[in-house]
C-alpha cells in the first residue's frame, strides 16, 4: 500500500471517496487544532488559578484572587488574542510542513492556503456598512420579537460578563476574534469540506458549529445565520479576508450602537421603523455585494488543496 502523502494534484485525481475523506479529515483537523489551542490556554489559566488558591499566605492569596476576579473579562480578552496568534502560527507551520512534502511547483503559501487574499476593493465600503446595518437589525429584533424574558435576561447577563469597553476588549472582539473565527470556519473548513460535499453543505456545517460555540441560545441563533452570511461573502468574494472584514465590522458596531440617540422609553413605532430601515439597507447592500462579485461562486480559498 502506498503510504506517501497526497499532493495537491493527487487530491483531485484521487477517487471521490478518498478525496472526500481527505477533505473531511483536513477540516476536522483544523477545527481540532483551533479548539485544542483554546483549551490549552484555558487550562493554563485554570492551573494558575488553582496555584493561587493553594498559596499558604492567606492575605496574599485573597488579594491575588480578588485581582483575578476583577480582571476576569480582561483575562478572557487576552486569551482570545493569544489563541488567535497561536492558531495563525500553527496553521502557518502546518502549511510549511505540508509544502515541504510537495514539489516546488505545488507549494501553496499561507495566504493562498487560508484564503486571506486580496479581493475587489470596491466592496470594502459595502462590507463596512453591512456590518453596521446587520448588527443594528439584529439588536432591534431583540426589542421587537416576542422573546421570553428569561432568555433576554440570560442574554443580558452573558453580555455584561464582557465588562466595560476598553482598548483590550475592542482589539479582542473587533479584530482578533473575527480573524481566528474566519480563518477556521471559512478559510480552512469550507475549502476542505467542498472536496466532499456540495457548497451549501460545506457552508452549513461550519456555520452550525460557529453558532454552537457561542453558547447562549440567542447568540447561537443569530451566530448561525451570520455564519451562513459570512460563508456567502467568503465564497462570492473568493477571499476569507472579505468575510473577516465584514465580521470585524459587525463586532465593532456593538461598541458604537450604545451611543445612538435612542431612548429606552422611545415609542415602539421608532424601533419598528429603524428595524425596517436597517433591514432594507442590509438587503440593498447585499444586492450590491452580489453584483460587485462574481456571479458564479467558486472555492473560498480560490484553489482548494
């Protein structure tokens, strides 16, 4: 039996069943790498916390634990930043190792492999505006839809755990989190899964996982739908960088929306009007995005490997 690794050309010339297995295995491997890095960093924080609790000096222990509790949000943001950097580095190393086993002509390089390639600059303002309008629409839906109070309270409590707006929270939420999530769920998974299944299924599976990792039921629902939308953007623009920009704009809008001059006791008609307007703008911008990108979707990373 031939135990040599499959080259890029071998992937497409291999029998469909083997090609599918290779694609699914690669997608699962990158997903496992992502969660493995996150788990390792969380485990490190847990070990540090346990060591602090075992300090014999009670006064020092209480002071340190109190400082940890007060900084728990910042610690989570640092974990997001560190895990993003570590994941990018890991994907880069995996790509280097894989390319060393291939002929020079089949070397991929980090950016082509992950799909973080240039896209049409004309869609940049569209993506930025879309991020804001979509976030505004989702936020307004929470006020309009008949969502049970207990779910809204749970959502609000989970949101408050993020703490106050700081430079660290903005960096982690608006830059590093979108980069890492787009790299794994759009850049690595979709291109690999497309070797094994239709494009709609290759987009559906990562979007479902993307929704589930958000934990809270309301987050899960709209993160799943947002994941599908981001997948469409990635595939249409043929660039993970495009979906990452939209994702970053969506997350960054969360820091801007509280400053909108909308009173909590504003009449319901205002919320309905704003929801209709933001929804209409989102649909219009989506149509513009479709027109500005290629009509025939191709692989997210341009050239699946």
